[in-house]
C-alpha cells in the first residue's frame, strides 16, 4: 500500500491524531481518507506536474459555521494546513487542488443554505455551497423577476464566483471591489461579519458592503485570510427579454478596431453586458479535435486555419454578447452596435429575433478547450490591460508569439469591459506526455514574465504558477507581497489556511520553495 502524502512539516502520528479529532467534531462520514496517495476529486484534474503533486491528503465536509470553527481550531492545534474547496472550480486554474501539496481539503459543498432573499433590498445571503442553479431556483420559486449579479456557471458556487472573479463576465468590473457583507471564520475560530451585517442584532441582514471604519470585506476576496461562510450577493431585475448576438471578423488585426469601437458603447451603457471576443481556434477546440484538420505538430498553418473557419462558419475573431430590455430598446441598441462595428470591413452580423440570425448559433461555445488534443489538459492565464485596440493587439501578439515559439496553438478570449480588458489565454497540453506538460508550463512561465514587462499583470493562475505571478508584482521590493505576509502572519499565526494561495506564504512555509 502506498503511503498517503502528508502536508510538509506534519508528523504522521500527529496527523492521525488530527484525523481522529476531525471525526469526533464532524462525524466519521464527513472525514474522507484513503491509503493511496491523494484523494479523487481533491487533486489537479488535469495535472501539469506529477499526477498527485497538487493533491489533498484528506478531505473534510463541514455542514455549518460551527463545524468550520471546530475544523480550524483542530487544524491549528495540530498544525495541519487546510485548503477550502467550493463547487465548480475551474480546471484551467487547478480545480479543487490545494496550492500546498498534501493540505487537507475543506469541502464546503454541504453548506448550501440560502439564508435570505430580500426582493426590496435586491440581495440574497448565501452559504459557500449554494450554486447559481440553486439561487435561480429559489428566486423563481418566490415568483421574483430577479437574477444574481454577477452571473456565473450554473454549477459554480455563487460565493466563490464573487470572491474569485477575475476573468470577466457580465458586469465584472467592480463586482469584487466591494463585496456585500460577509461572515468569515478566522484561523483561530473567531467569527467576524463585515459591512452592515456586523450590526448588533442584525440577524441575517442587512448585508450592505460598508459599515463603520475600514472596508474589510475586500481583504477576504481572493485571499487565504479566513473562510467565508456567508455572503450577501446582489440581485438585479430580470429584463423583459434578451437577444443573443454575434459578430464574426475575418482578420487577426480586426481585434484592435473592434475593441476601440466597443469601448464608447460600453462607456455609455449602450452595451450593458460584458461581451466576449473569442479566437477562432478556441471556438474550434470547443467544437472538436484538432486532428481532422492537421495531425502534425506545431501551430496550425494559416491555410488550415482558413479552412477551419470556412467549415465551421467562424471568423478569425468572434464577438458574443446579449441585448436585454424591451424589444424597442433592443432594436435601438442593435442598430447602434451594427453601425459602430460596420467600420470593420467584412464583419458579419447575426442577432436572435432579427431577420439575420437565430439564437442557437449565437451563444459562445463551451469554455473547455481540453478536447483540442488527446488526453487534453489546460493551463489558463488572465493578463489584464486597459480597453484599447492597441493593448488588445499587443496582448494577443505577445501570447500568440509565445505559444508558437513553444509549438502551441493560440487559444484565447477577451472579456471587454469599459475600462478593463481581461485576456484569458489557454495553453492546451497532453496530460499523458511529460514533455508536453513541461512545455506548456514553461510557456506560461515565460508569458507571465513577458506580460508583466509589457505592463499587463496576470490576476489569476494555476497553483503551479501562483508564485511566478506574485513575483511580477515587484514594486518597492515586492511591498504588496510583504504586506500580505504581515497580515497573514497576524491573522493565521499557525499558517493553516490555504498556504501559498496567490503567492502569500505563512511564516512556517516561507522560502521553502514548495
């Protein structure tokens, strides 16, 4: 029998005692272990390193805030590092894998209560395990014409999408800047509420983001300073109707004029959602394998790309968006959008409900690009820039040239906001080919450095790349990382909560190169 991989610095005997204490606190059925290395479901689902490198040594499934408090207290007593896990984690960013190999997963899926829905206040209070499907069903069951803001994948955690949002989507700009009131369990088991939720006797609400003194809520977004157990999320009115639209553009250089044409429409809210511009090969990868078009290695030749575009009816770039509101309003919006984007020669327009298209072919294909190669896996990066055509073309050229230099196709998309352009670059690799895995990892490491040198900071990355991303934020001898470490050491003295997440290591693991 293989020996379970233990967290670094944790003695096997102490780990066994900790597991026994977790079983007493949660009940045996909610403490998952196995004798072999790693746990299915709590590891990197598309491993870029050794198959069990980013994997958990055990998994805990608390069902309440009191359970979470017990878990962190036991972990602190035995020095066992924890890694919170939420439903719907993106495999391109490591899925449920812990950053610290061998950390114990804390699966929050059982905490799936919708605590409150307030139609007048326009918010709901949810636990970590509530998915967008769950919240939509509750809102519909109450007969409310409302929906969550921001939106996310139906199987994903609402709380997780708000706290980790960094890659675009409807209304992403500012969505995480002031999260509504939170309830957080700190590493010592203390429970804190932020914003108006901290009022004495407030009960489940109000959950407005700001209260007296500093706004502490944003500190817990995309961090490992506490485990968020409740969150107030915005609801907004469901529009009278929606229409999907798509615009196909024939040339690589069309990306720049497209972004410049969209920016004023986003600024004045003619375009109210966050449109996505996808590369032809990203859409093609979602539709099927690369092999039928070219069984060779290296980036696809341009002649093959043009054949693929013709076969699938795609442009070199493909813009997807949604109109919303009364029919007359959508008619006017679509007219303005068409007029603005008609400046791009060769643009092809389609809009659901209009004479030139139908809804079925106007929605972006699934984000997963894994099927592009056999045994496919992917690493995703999210460099961010201002919303200008020049920046869009520069980001694209940087990623494309790096991908081609490493023998990879460029697969990517841009979420276009009024002020921020989020570029999601995808490096696809064969998970069964060690050389290809190493090549994809080296490509992403090189692109992180090159993007930072060009002024494009990456916001989110796979656990294998988190330290490299953090290292690029180097102003004043990495002052922002040093500040994060000071806060981490103050709030989590034993270093048990998600060590190393986004490059912030607690004192006990700092400098070990894990």
